[in-house]
C-alpha cells in the first residue's frame, strides 16, 4: 500500500484527499518511482477545479511534474536503472497517471535523468516552466535588444521567461498588477517592471523601447487585456497566449493586428515535446543553461509531506508566490 492524493469531486484545494492504495508493478514501458518532490502547476489547479480543457474522470489521480528514484522497471525499459534519480516531465494527459504519492507508476518515456548534483527541490521545478517559456526562443526567436513583455511575471514560467530573455540579450519587461513585487522582479532579472493597474502598459513599453514596441508578449492571462498587449508590440510582433487565468473571452485585436501585421499565437509546452526533434533541441538548450548558470529554478516556498498538498495548492492559488511552489515528500 502507498499513500497518494486523489480528488472525488471538482473544486478547491480542500477536495484533495489523502488515501491508501495498492500501487502494483509497473507494466510494459513503465517504471515505479519513490517520489521525492513535486512541483505544482496552475494547470493542475485548473484540472482539479474542473476548468481545464481535459475534464477529470472521477475519482482522479493528479500530479505530473516532479522527481523521484526508480524502484522497479517494467518490461522493455532498458534506458534506466533501479536506483536512478529521474525527473518526471508533464508529457501526459492529466489524470492518466498521478505522482502526488509516496510511490507512483509512470511511463518511462516521460522521464529524464535528474541533473547531477542538483537538489531535489530544484530538480522538481525545471521542465514545465522552461519548456513553456521556450516559445520566446523557438517561435519568436528573440535576440539582442528585443523587448519581451511578460505578464504574471512572478510565476515560475514568468521567471523562466525573464531568464531566457536575458540569456538571449533581450529586454525582459515584467508586467504585474501592482508594484508590490517590483523590487523582487528586478532582483530576479527583469530589466523593467510595469504595474498594470497603476501605469499604461503600452505607453511604458513604447517609452522603454524608444517607440519601437516589443518583439513579443508571453501571456498566461488572456481576456480583454490582450488589446493592451497588442498595442505595445512592434510591427510583426507576436502575442503568445499560453493560459486562461482571466476566465474571460479573449478578443481578436483586429486593427492592431492588421496595421502592424501582428500574430496572436496559442501555446502549450506539449507543442515542443510532442515533436522529438524540437524536444531534443529544447532539452539540450535548457540543460546547457542550467549547467552554465544562465537558468536557475526559483523556489517560492517548499512544503513538506503529502498531507501538505491542499495547503500548498491554496498558496499557489493565492498569487503570493514568486517562483515555483514545491512539495517534498
């Protein structure tokens, strides 16, 4: 028997229930892991609440990013060994497997070796954030002096985008609702911080970029504010929308797009990892960035124990955090 988290109805963090269940043996192509830590993601919170495109089949397992040590190998798994520490990448449909557990079974295809010498807390906080933010590299192809607008900049993905922009020599422009987090965001590498409830975003971006506008905006919010993001972009700029935190319809800013040749681009990290050649290129770039110190996971807060997952999720959804929320087991 192992302890794990499931939810039997959609709703808030209090719906996460600690249970005891038999894990069993890994099937063909699978491994059984002793879980050591998990990184929390907004997508998991939306899934639990019933607001994610994939609706849960109740009761549902949950959790798909973390780090653990291999306990057993299923048939056909030859590229890993018992005792090896691995990262679990969120390359599966939510609820199909679940790693918020003492022990969990996952497919070997979603594993990567944990970076040597990296603490398990940091190792649980790598792949979702950097693979998501990698859009500004792969698609926007940002370069020196390109402005990059980063709404919700204090999130783990926002901070990953700041780091990637700095590595490219671009100008990361953090957008946050109030100036409360401005100092922390500057310390984390934001060249400029715009408090969107206190300042005119488009006017400030034009001031920062000498009237040119930003190369791209990387937005997890969506909704009506996309009009402001479009107004702040340079000709042929790109608005990436990788989330729907606003909960409101996202309009198409027709005249901004028409007059400046803008693109509005949906994005999820699976666009990379469902294509092996793109995944391998991004993986090697991220590993190099970690090794060189160009990329470094920022941990907002660490919780301890499976029983802390409801509290950790409540903290994630409070918007207090700056960086990744991690739970260690």
